[in-house]
C-alpha cells in the first residue's frame, strides 16, 4: 500500500490571499537534486508517495465563515 504524503488544510476563505502567496513562494523554491533524491528514496522505502514538486505537497479547502 502506498500512502500519499501531503498537507491538507481546511481554512476560512479570508486566508485565501495568504495561501495564494504561500503557493507562489513554494513554486519558486529550488531544492537540490541530492535532497530530492534522498526524500524520494526514503519515502519509497516507507511506502509513502511524496511529490517531487514542493508546491504539489499542499492542498486546501476553503470554507465560508459562519
């Protein structure tokens, strides 16, 4: 069995601008190949799928505030 490892946040819609900025910053992070390879090897050994792109490791669900 392979588990997908990511961050999933449920937030009020007022956080949308902040999380959009986080998404932009994460999209510009450059990770060294050796680090990406180490993460891929370790996650494979542990049966966890970790996307290579940092930005693909986060998910959001925005809800209206009461």
